[in-house]
């Protein structure tokens, strides 16, 4: 008989899905701390995160409370500042005890002293009216403003003290020549019997000092002052300053037609003054406060300034006297007696360093009490 065929393989059931391997058994996820070797479960991690969030929330709350307290403090500070604002806006000075005193109190005290008979007789710190020049006047310098040929001024400066003497003999007043004779040829004490409006010349100094003695002063030596510098500066501290300054402030500016200002009668003396003041900055440069700001005050009686000055400023036309004592400047601004001042003008000049501070002439001044 024929051989029987081999049996056929069983057929899979219709539409049956393929079988998958069984999933592995669930295990608890563990994060191992390699450094400590301790296991950190997910539950513990969640707890720590929640604790950190709580700590951050507390810190944020503390910051909010701190900000609230700061705001409350600022409100009280603003209220206090508003209460004291009128006082804070005033100018203050230190009295002898180191206490800050408002300027209004100083003015009231000075008015009271004038009413009781105290007088300030010097007029060194005041001018009749505020006269200022153009910035170009400052840029061109002293000689150009004098309207004198530079060659004449240089030739006169080469003569030294003789040029000063010649200028005041030709153009000075009797009082100017009296001061000139005392400064050049006299000695301290020669005019002890003659009282000037602001006192006796060289009062308090040893008698017998001549011009040469002032030239040997330590400040004069340090600044390199020559006899003509010392003579011109001493003359300016005397009553002759009125002629020196007055002619400068009366100088007329060139108008549109080209008319020039009049010739200044003391150009050599003024040049010696300007040069001496510049040299004396060397003395201030050696002081401990050389690079510190110092307030210099200037008080003027019956002076009114226009709006142009406040908008554009101006140039001082003459050597300008100032004082570091606000009380002294207030005295000059209030005038010689109560009732003779219709308006007062005060300047506060902030000198940033020795280079623009001016010079202290106390060591050679004819009136050493004026600072």
C-alpha cells in the first residue's frame, strides 16, 4: 500500500494576538546616597522637598514683614523730614560750641548787636552795586582789561616798586599817597595816632617793622614774593583799595561801535597784586586742608543783582575780599548801623582746593585783624 503523508502542523487559532513575556515584579524605587550609603525613598524625598518649600515660604514671609516695617519707618521719616524741612533748607554755621545755628539766627543776633551800639566800620567787603564783567574779560586777563598796551605794563613791572610809587603819585588820592608813604618808607607804629575807618594800621604788631621785614616772612619766602609784590599787596589792604577797585568797576565795556573803556591808572600795581596772589597759593598748597573744600563768604550792603547774573553768572572786575567767617560777612552785609541797609546780598563761594581759594594776606595786611 502507498505510504501515508506526514501529519500537518497545527494551525493557530484565528485572530489570536501574539503572546508577550510576563512583566517583571514591581519593586520600590530606591535612590542610593553614594556618600553616606543610606537609602532615600521617594516618600522621604517628597517630605524633604515639602520641608524646603515651607522654609522658603517662611523666609519670604519674613522678607515681606521686613519690607512692611521699612515702609512704616520711611513714612515716619518723611513726616519728620517734612516737619523740619523749613529748618533744613536754611544755611547753618557752627558756633563756638560746635552747634549748628541757622543763618536767620545769626542775622537776628547781628541786628541786635547793631541796635546795642556795635558797629562795623570797614567797607572792604562791600560794593555800591553789583557790577560784573563778561567771561571774555576773564579769559583775556588783567592787562587786557586795563586797556593799556602790554609793552608799557611789562616795562613798568621791570621798574618794581618805583612804578607803584609813580602811579599813585600821578593818579592817587591824598589818602592813597599817605598809605603809600607808610607802606614803602614807614615803619609799624608810625601812624599809631591816626585812626582809619577800620582801625589803626598794623595794630598789635611790634613797632619798627619796615617793608623789608615783611619780605622776609616765611610765607613771603615760600611764595617767592619780591618787594614789589609785598608793597602792592600791603597797599591793597590799606585804604588805597578803594582807588584800586573803584576804577576797575567803573571800566566801560566796548560797545558795538568799537569804543574802548578808559585807561586804568594803576596797571602795574594791579599786575603785581594779581601775580602775588597767584604765588601765595603755594603757601596754601602746604596746608593739610589744601585739597579740601572751604566756604568763603562775601556780604554786600544795598546791592541788588539782576536776573541775568543768576542765569549766566559774571566776572568779578577787581580783587575781591572775602572771609571764612560767615558772622563777619553778615556784619558787612547789614551795614554800619541798624536801619541803613535796604537790601543785603550774600555770596557763598565754594573753593574746591587751594588752587582756586585765593590767598590769606594776614601776615602782611595793614589791618591784620581782617581775615
